[in-house]
C-alpha cells in the first residue's frame, strides 16, 4: 500500500517507520522551505524498553 504522511515530525516519523516495516511504501509531504532544512534522510533511533524489562 502507498501511504502519504504529512510533515516530518516525531509522530509522523514513528508511524512512517512502523508502516514501512510492515511492508508499505511511505512518502512524506513536507513544505518546500522545511524540506531543505530537514535534508533527504532522517537518522531514527528507537529504543525498545520491552527488551530491558525481560532482563
């Protein structure tokens, strides 16, 4: 499925990452001025607290 996310904030990035991992094609619409500010890639580091809780 093709999905279009609006903006590239924290929420959109996390949902976009999860949807992409589920096999979807995700694109982001960002205002032209902001797109130049963000650049072509985002370094997303997600910490899964469940792994630490299992010990």
